[in-house]
C-alpha cells in the first residue's frame, strides 16, 4: 500500500537532502522523548531529526510530531519529503496515515488527501473526521456530507465538523437541522460548534431559534465562554435585538478583542454610530488594542455620521496600528472619505493601496458615482478589466449606481447586459433598483415600470419608491398615484411614499389630493420624517432642523441668514415659492424656504470657519430645488466651496455652479 501511494503521489525528493535537516550530526543530542517533542513544537526540526534520527527509524510513529510542524510552518515541500521517508521506513500504519492525511488536508492539497484516504484500508472515525474537515476547508460540502453519511460510527468531533462546515458556507437551515439531530442522539457540541450554530441563526435572522440555542448554551454551562458569548451577542445583534446582544456582552466576566468587536460591529450595523465611537474609546481606555475588524466598524460609523475630523483621527490610528494595508480597511477608508465629501482623499487612499481587491475597486467606483463622476467610474471599471480582475455583483452595483446618478443611461444599460451575458451574474433586487432609477431619471417611466413588473425577483417598497421619486422629478402625478398604491401595499406605514405623493400633487396645485394624502397619513398615524442637516466644526457636531430655534446661537444665525438672503436677491436670487408644498401665503412660503435646515447649517458654518475653508454639510433628505439654487449663489458670494451630502449623492457647489449639473 505504501509503495502504491508513493508512486501515485510522485514524492521523489529525499528528506535527508532538505535544507531543514541533516543526518550528519556531531553535537551531543538530547535523549528523552519529551526533549524531542519540545524541539518539534518549537520548530527546531533540523535539531530534532539530527538528535533523534535512530529513535525515529526504530519508532516511525515519531514522524507524527514532524508532520504537525509541517502544518504549523505551512511547508508542503517538507511534508512531501517526510512522506517519502515514511514510505521508506515501511511504517504506513493508520496512525501515521491519519497524520499525513491531516497534513495534506490542512495544506489544502485535497487531491493528495483524497488519494491517500482512498488507500487507507482500515479507516477509523479519525480518518473520516480529518477528511470531512479537509473537504470543508476546500469548500466541497457535497463530498464532506457523503463521507459523513457513509460513516458507520460518528463521534462528537464528526458532528461538530459537519455542523460547522454547513453554517460556514451559509447552509444555515441544514446546519441547524443537523445540530438538532446531534442533540437528539445525545452528542454534546463543543464551544466552536455552538458558535457556528449561533452564526447560522444570525444568518437566518432567526431570533426564536437563537433563543432556543441560548437556553441550551446556559444548560451546558457555556454562557461565559468567550467564543460562545461573542457568537450569542452577534446572533442577537444580527437579529435586530441589540439590547439582548449588549446584555450578553456585559454579563461576560472577561472580554477579549473579539467580544469588543462584536459589540461595536453590532451597534454599527444597527445604525448607532455615535455609540460605536463611544464603545471604541471605552475599549482603548480599558487597555484593548483595536484590530482591523474594529477599525472597519468604527470607520464605517464615521462615514454614516459624516464626521471627517474623527475619520481622519481614526485613519491616523490605523497607520499607527500597522493595519493600513489591510484591504478591508482600505475599502472602508475609501468609502469614509467619499461620504465625508473628500473624494480626493478617497482617490489617494485607493492609489496608495498595493494590491486592491475587487471590494476596493468597487468602493472607488461607488465613490465616483456618489460624487457625480460617472465617467471616472466607467474608466476605472475598464482599467479593472484590463488588469485582469474579475468583476462581481458588487462591482456592477457600484457601476450601475454611478451611471444612474450621472444620466449615463445607454452606458448603464450596456453594463447591465454585460453583467448577465458576459459575466453570467444573476441580478439581485438592488441591481434592478439601480436600473429603474437610471430609466426613471432619464424620463423613461413606462419602461421602468415594465421592468419592475417583469423582473424575476419580488419587488419591495424601495424599488417602487425609486420609481415614485422619478415621477416626482418629471411631475407625472397620474402615474405617481398608481405607483404610490404599490408602495403602500407593501409598506403601509412608510412616510416617504406619502410625502412624495403629496409633493407631486402640491406641485400640480391639486390641493384636494394633497388633503386626501395627509388625511390618509393621519388615519394610519404615519409621521413625516423631519429634514435634518448637520456639520462638524472642531470635532463637534452641530445639528439643525427647519426653523430651528434650539441652537444656542439661533438668533445670530437667523440675523446672518437674513442679511445673506438680501445679498442673494441683489444678485438675482428669487425664492422658489412654488417648491413650498403647502397652501399658505407668499410671506409664509418665503420664511419657510429661508429656514430650511441646510441653509441654517451653512450660515452657521460661514460664521464659524475661516475664509476659504470648504464647508461640508450632511442632510438626511433630498435637497430641494430652492436650496440648490440658493447654495449656488452663496458659494459665489462668499467664494467658498460648499459640499452637501443629501440622501442619494454629493453636491459640490463652487463659483455659482454645482457638480451635479442640476441632475439629481
């Protein structure tokens, strides 16, 4: 059998010739078996082999320690040489075969592992467990399950390996089903298997199943295990039960970096960006060093808040921690600078990355699209193809988004076809939403509606709202009424659709229809989301609402804004009272327009920042037409670049012009 395996695997180099070892030893060697295992565990293979050469040949089972070190070193050549020596020694028992099998599996040499596994005459549970783990490691779950199903006998490690493999590759329902079978047969999972099961519950967003597993965890006494505790918290947070997740973390007697990361990531994913920054500071305060996973969550929160100063500070800490070359951190930094209004810094981070992956390329394309630079996004995609990187569905999502925000209809439709026909990718709902946005913004409303009704995936409220927004842009009130009904069917309490429809009717002066929409909102207790703008000055965030009087300097802001409005009118500005979507007199409409949240924020920034310094304002809703015109005038009068991020894109106002070219 040994000779056959040797022939098949073609191992022809001799271990004695390895640069790692030599059989010619003149030094005095240690003599105890413990000395030998100590040398192997320390990676001193040459000395171990030289010192115990005769013992190894007398007892070839000692090769097992050398094989384990091959795995630790990730050294396939050394492993092959050891395999040759084992064949030469004539000791090819099951014990040594299992160690060889483990080495090939963990070094991802699946073909060699399968060949060896097929030649083991008396396979035991250990042989099969190693092979299951090898298949899982190489992503071949079908073969792993075949070995599992054909085993006449299994132990707890067998079940753990199979459950972990299924959940690792998102076969969560199968993983949970197998875990249930395991429990019924009386096998008790270990901490890692429980962690995998909980990650499966998280993937399914199954709070009920997660709570059942939580009860089992407590029954088994694993609730304070760091792996299980972190997985429990992750499950709750992924299932939108942030309080329960935080309670699990806080109940842990000791936390490690993984536990902190779980808490921080959970808060980030649930939109609690300010809490993320607080927990990040607490983590450092109690002596834990953030890692690349921590930084991804924290930088993402800076993106959401639009706090450039804090983002720059975190970037400095990333460099200090030595993780600035990690691709996940790079792509997050690209997004952060983009979403904080600093596209040039996004480009700089991207250009300085040594080996960007497709996520980095996609992030940069999305950044260009967010800032209305669709043509640059297209060029970047072409460059990516030239460099031999294969685009995936995320890349095309970024590309379609960029095209939709720059009016590149033909190019966008071309890329949608390319995605399906050349790359064989199946469009997700998000891709269809981008195409509907692309068609809707271009005025092809009927074509956009036809796509929604014919696409193979089920429409959600978002894609219908995208078309409703296009109806608003093109003032198509009749079609808007039909589309709004589709939105309300799916999400009857979504305030955005009611507001959009009300605005469309108000623009057409259909005040009776406006009243009916508002009555429907009152009857269903739907409240309009208030417009909010915020900006960061000297690491402090200032927030404004329309006609806001809560700010300590509201009177000064109001006075400054009045003077600024007078100057704007002298330059030709006329308030667009038609965009005030309420049935009120002209004076009230002008006051309403003058006190929109973004105008208040910009006035405050002009009062409190040096001349020539760019102003960056974030807004939670789409910027209105009047504010868009007014900010053009302000940028020219004050000779300032004013960057406004609204719900869908960035507007760069400079010298009386906007980067969007009035297309938004």
